[in-house]
C-alpha cells in the first residue's frame, strides 16, 4: 500500500517540526514526510527528535527549500522520489510587530514575500499535479490575525488576511478537482516564532510618538497575559492539522482555540465595523488584568469567560414572554460569549427598535408568568456560571394601576459596557438605526459606560422546541400553589407593603436570586432580609469554607440595590430559627424555599402563640443542578459550591527561594480525627515523599535522641520506665491540661522536630523526589508553615471528630472535646490554608480531591505544557479556584494521577520482605474506611498500635515512643498478596494451618466482633448523622437501609458457617437430613443468589473483577491438591481429609466470594464470578456415597 506523501515547509522549529515528527512516527506507518527547511544547517533538532521518537528509516526526509526562491522550490520538488505530493502544508511564515510608520521597507517586503508570495509560489508548483490527478490536500497555517485585526501587526495581518482570500478563492474553484484547501487558524502558540519577527523592536519605538509608545507598552502587557493564559503547545495545534488531514470532507477553516471567536463573530455580524472596532480596542488596550490589577475580580475575569470581550453588559429582551422561553438558551449562550462578568437583564416584551419613534421604558405587570419566567431564566443561566446574571425589576410592578416609571437614570454597580438585545431586523444585520435606538434606550434607563457598544444578537435558534427542552432544565412553577384553586399565568401577583426572606446566602447563586427576586417583586416598601450567622451555621456542610458574614452581606446588598433600588432593605443577622419574622407585627409575607417551608409554618405557629397574625407564605421551588457530582446535592446549592472548592488552590503559594529549584513542599495538617494520615498515604501513593512529624517525635525523645536529655531534665527521671524509655502516659499526665508544662515541652520538641524535618527534606532531594509532604497536626502552632510552599488542611465536623476520637482512643466524649479544644479549630486552620480537603465522603471522593484516581503519568505534551520555571511547582491534581492570584494559575500543577516520583510503597523502616508490607497493598488500608482497615490489618494477633495514647495531649499523641513492655506489635499475617496475584503455595500453607479468618467481623459498623482499636483518623469514614437537615435525614435513612442489608448478608454468611461444621461432625452419615450435601448445596446456592440480588441494587458499576477469579481458581487448586493427597495415601482410610481442613477451605472460598461482593465490581463481573462458583458446585458437590471422596468444598 502506497504511503501518503506529505511535504511541509518551515520545519526548523515550532508547528512544522512537531507536525513532521508526528506524521513520521505515526503508528500506522502510512506517511512519508518531506520536511523542508530554508537552511539545512538548522535540521539538527529535527533529526535528534526523530531519532528519540523512533521514526522508522524512510519515514522522514529533509529537503532544502526557500519559499522566497522559485528555483529552490523546483529543486525540492524534483527530489520527491515518489513523483507526487498528496498533502502540501504551507507553514513557513514571518511576523512584524510595531508601529506601521516605523517599519523599514525591507522588513515589510520580507514578511509579504514569505507569508503571501511564498505560499503562492508553493501552490503554483504543486497544485497543477493535484488537479491533474484529481486528488490532493492543501493545509495552510493561518492565524487569528487573518480574521481579526491585531494592533501593531498591520503588515502581518495584511499578509494573513490576503491568505484568507487566496484560500477561499481556491476552495471555491477546486471543488470539481477533488482538491481540498483548509486553513488552520492558530492562536498564540509556544514556539520560537516570536524570535522570527522581522527587524525587532530595537530603536523602532524611538521613532514613534509618546502616545503610541504608551499604547504599545499596554498592548505588550496584554499580549503577555494572553500568551500566558491561552498559549498552546505545538502538539495541541498538530492535532487540529491531523483532524483536517483525516476528515473525509475537510472544512475550509479549523480553529485551534475558541478564545477569540466572539470578536471574530462580532466583526462578521457588524457590517459597519463600529462595534467591532470599539470592542477590539477595549480588549487590547483596556485590559485591567494586564495593567496590574490583582485579587479575585481580576483573576476571575482572566480565568473565567476568557472568550468574552466585555466585563459587563445589559441584555434587553423584547420578545413576548410566551415566545421567549424556547429562545432563552441560545440567547444566553450568545450573550455569554460577549460578556464575562456581570449581565443585567431588562424585560421589555413587545418593544420595537428601528421605528420612527424612540422607544421608552414602560411598566410590566407582575404576573405569575413573569415570576415563572424569572425562574426559567436563572435556571438557564446556571449553565454559564462565570456570569453574574441579574434581572432588573424596576419596571415590573404588582399594582393594578401602573404609574409611569421614574425619569431618573438607575445607577448600577457595574455600568454596562455593551447593550445586547434579542430584537432582530428583517435583513438580519447590525442595522444602525436600531442600534442607535437601543443605545439611547439603555442610557435613558441605566448608568452605562461612556463608550457604550451595542450588538443585535442573532442566535441560532434551530428547529422549534418546547420551552422546557430549550433550556435543558426542568422548569417548575416559581410559586407552588397553597390552595387547590388553579391560577392563570396571566393572573397578577398580589403586592404587600413589607415582607421578609431569610437564608445563609453564601456565594450568592441563581437559586438565591430567584428567592430574592420574588421577594423584591412582592414587597412595595421594605424587605427584611435575615442572614444566618453564628449558631445557625454550625449544621452547615463545610462551615469552614463559608464566606464571612460581612462579605455575604456586602454581595447581598449590592445585588438587592441593583435589581430594585426603590425598596428599603433591612439586612440583619439571623441568630435563631424565627428571626424578625417571628416577632415583627408589621410584616405581611415570608418567602421560603421547598426546604424551609416547614420552618415558615413554624414561624406562623410561633406568631399565633404570641398573638400575631400569620404571614402569607410564598414557597419557591428549587432549581435543579444538572451538573452535580455523585456526592453533591441535585439542586443548585452553596453546599455544592463549597464541596467543589475542596482540593482547589484558594490563595497564592508561598515563595521559598531557599529551597532547591524543582522541589515542592506541602504542609499537611488537620484537627485530631480528621483523616489527615489517610490523605498523607494517598499522596504517598502518588509518589510524594512523606515526613511524619509524629515519627520524628519518636526519634527525638527516644534514648539517645536529641530531645531525650532535655525532656528528662525538664520533667525529671520519674517519667522514665525502668529501661530508660520515656513513659508517655506519665509525661502526658504532666502536660495535658497544664499550659505552662505543655509550653515547656513544645519549646523543647518543636525546634528539634523542625531540624529533623529539614534533614528529611535533604534526603528527599537526594533521592530525586520532587514533592515532599510534612504531615504534622501542629504545623501552624509550631510555625512550620515557614518551611512549606502550601498548607493543606483536612476538615471534618467537630461531632464526627469527637466520634472518631472516642472510637479510636477509647476516650469519653468530654475527654475528646477537651482534646479538640486544646488545638486550633478547623476554621483557624482553614484561614491560613492554601488547599482544604475533607474525608467525610467515600474514599474515591477523597482520592479525587488529592489527585485523581489514576496513578499513571500524564501525557508528555501536558507535562511539557504545565511545568513553569517561575514557581517550579510540580504538584499533581489540584485545580486552581476562581479568584486566586495570577501566580497560582501560572504554576506547574500536573494533572490528576501523576506520580510525584518513585513508586516505592514500603513504609519507612519496613523491610520489603515483611509479610505485613506484602499483605497491605496500596489502597487496601490507607484510609479506606473502617472495614478496609480491618481487612488489611487482620492477623492472628492484635492490631498495630495507632501510635496515639489517650493519655497524651495532641502534641505528643501520635509520637508515642515504642515501649517494649506495652506497645502492641502488628501481627504478621500468614498469607500474602502481591499487587497482581495471590501466592498459591503460601495460601495452601495458610489453609493447612487454619489461618483463613472469617470476614464477618468486618461487616456492619455495630457488630460486636468488629476489630478493636481501628484508627479512624486514617479513615475516610463519613458520619451521616452529624446534622439533621433534609439532605442528611435522607442520607441517614439510606445508611440505615444499607446497614440492614449488610446485617442480612452477615446472618446468611453466619448460617452457612454453622451448617458446614454440623454436617462434617456427623461422620458423613447419609440417613440424617443434617448430613445431606444437597441441603448444604441448596443453602449455598440460595445465599449466592441473595448476594446476586443485593449486588444489583448497588448504584455504581465498576468493570474490574480484580483478583477474585484468580483467587477462586487458586482455591480450586488447593482443594484438588487435598483430594489428590488423600487418593495417593490409602493407608489412612477414606476420611483422611480432616473436617477442619475442609471447613477451612470452604470458609476461605466464602471469604473470597463475600469479598468480591463487598468490592465495587460491576454486576456483570459478579455474575461471572457466581457462574464460576455454580459450575464448580455442579462438578464437585453432588451427593456421593461415603467412600467417594471430594466433599462439597466450594472453589472459585
């Protein structure tokens, strides 16, 4: 099969070099690439890269070709041995930046000669053969500068604009010839292209006037930011070239980035060019983020909605409401491409633009249709979360007799820079009279920017759709009827003088806005707004991430004054469930949500008890969140927003120039019981080097340690055991509850531990580790944050922390509370943290927070594109939260799943041959919940010491020096798992010793046989009932149902284990029902079917069977070996196989089966597992005469 012959110009670097390598190393080996260079002396990087990529001989050949020289082109064409070129890539190009009047004539000619005339020469040389063969593809490297003008790039843009016309003309002509022309429209790319800019700046700017120089400096800052944020790796661009090359019917244009499409669309939709020129000027020279603004607003503008042009806008909707609902989604999408921060919406149904008279604002009757539309619009706007949408209510009135609107202009917090409308002219153009009327209308109603732009939106509405389908969201009625009487959509809404609404209003979102908007429409004079604070916040999810009260009130006040400034707003803290609604006699109504309706009923009962009239309740339905994750609520909720902050970088990291370049240090902390240790193990699983401050504490005050003698001198020799080891219980009793004694101890220990930590960091650097994690409960108290780049804090509710401490350490509730009170609170830790995590949910949710579920390295291209030398941050899997400073966005964070360094998973100090290490594969015990730890640690002895004595304060709790007399030692289990398989020999040996232990102990959190001393600080266990909100009551009910299911499974499992030894003990008598193997078989089948049925109820299906089938096969081998041993040794009689051995093997089989059910495997995989069991039962478990050996032992 002939290979596709590809000739590419400009292959010395950048896009040309990467495209040539990509095609030459294609696994299909279907391309022969001719990479041309103007100077073959520069082919070194190309050939070296080809060799490193393993390009096959004959797949890549370099040719000398200068597009400025027709003879050079002809010579290169003659050296194409195949005699044809199937794909021609015109990639060579040059740039020219600076004021037009300062360019030298030679520089202008050079750019035009390469970019335009050079392309023409290439086409003249190769196009005739393609036309003759009626086959061929031409790919031309275009530029966004060929579709929209770039200031200070006049000559470059002229050349690229000309290329657009050249390619369009050829595309139209070549249709009958089977030759396809495609433009690859590139944005900023990280290549050496800027170095090829003709002439350079040099003294060119000296020849420009002062104002032009100032504009150029502003534009340069703008370009630096755009390249920093939107610059693409050449490999990304190459993928677009491949898309065009492989398409059956390639398009004329392919865009490598969508960032600049809004301006391009504005240019094509505005024949006059006025709006486009104004918007382009604003984009290039009024770049607030580039001018040095920082903080949340600037970063949000830079990070979100980057494709948009205007920071604020006003959308005037003129379509009648009945027809507008189906059009909302495309209208909002069009607006979101132009506005990136605040979008005001003004309803004026039926208004016409372009007529003889200037339209004026008129009042709109507040009907239930209007309220429903407000809900629908906010629901649709939730898709564009970078937009702060605000529906203006000044012209929406509830009074039956509507007075004229005030003539004064309403001030807005963010004056619109552009006014948009859904009004469309007959010819579908940016009709100037209509735009002028629109601008005059906007400025007569609201305070707008002086240089206001206007755009008539022409969204692609597509085929007619239903109102609900157009938004892609469920559209409920805004106000649920409180009586069975049906209401009409046109029915006016009754107004009231004074009313109230309450809530937390954290991170004001669209569901809040519906609630507040309805309240503002209903109120005529005053609206009382209660904002939850203090005790009412304790039950909130992740309260540490709640915005401060003053910040919430500030955002709330701005929104309310914006949408209806004629109202008087009384914003007060809400400190009890009733608030002012329960005591203010002047209030007439209360707006509640579906979740708070019962609270509204309680307020009315409270008012009646105090001889006050009931309030009219308006219940607002919830907005559905179609993008919620599995552990988030299905409604638009601040709780979900706070959950989404977990794992995100919340503030800029510390600069640590004293640390080695490329070495990044994280300080991991959290209150006692938070699950900090499990997070550390997860980071270790990703390759991070873990420094355990507790382990360093052991070393510090162990005999001969640097802190041993100072501690003994400070507290006396009576704190020592007879063997000289410090008695932790005695020392703990001295310092716990005694701040003075505790300070003496910390003054000794903290500097020593800090020194040991620095030594460990040096060791990590020597081992080539790139990321180091200091795991320290007292990180901030000890001042160790000055050693790290970032502080990561693990948070859980205090009630859950108390429960974990009580279960883990056997403390009373009062003692657990006292321990927490001696530490910094979760809020204090979060206030100083860069990243917040939580172990409240399932283990895989925690895994997503710390770095994703995959442990594979990222793509090479991504690795190159993410490492930034300015910060040397090489941390994986942490997303940058909106509102963070620029330094954090430009830092190098590798994608989720990147291993930090080595893959050594052995605990410090543990031997690789230690069976304890072998029996604890990564993920089996590193914070997988109580059952997971029980499985991993179960052995013939006690569990390993949690290293936290209940008598010691949090300072020393985890340090605990190992005491030979009392320290429990981890028992070594007698069977071993590797990462990939089960050792059959070891398992057979363990079976003969009877060490296969029942897993029943790990089922059910309330089981009396549960493993004691489980270290819940190392778990991701979630206490479902730490609060009693609607969500948690529902979650608790689900947990109780799940517990009942597990208990039923455990009972079935216990019944089987009761039946089996009973049958064995009767000497295989066939006359008794107890001895019937058929009964045992039926019980087993019933139980497996029960497991099968229960498995189908699980919501998630994971497609990995893991080791279960292999384990079952090994069990079958074990049993067959036992049978064979019996058959080979007839001297010991028919019953050589002891009942105990048979029971142990049966128990091991059921253990494995139960483990497969308990693991998260798919229903299909579990069916396969069950089928294997059934098959083996049919073969080996049929009733047999007594002399027939084989028993009934199951195998997988």
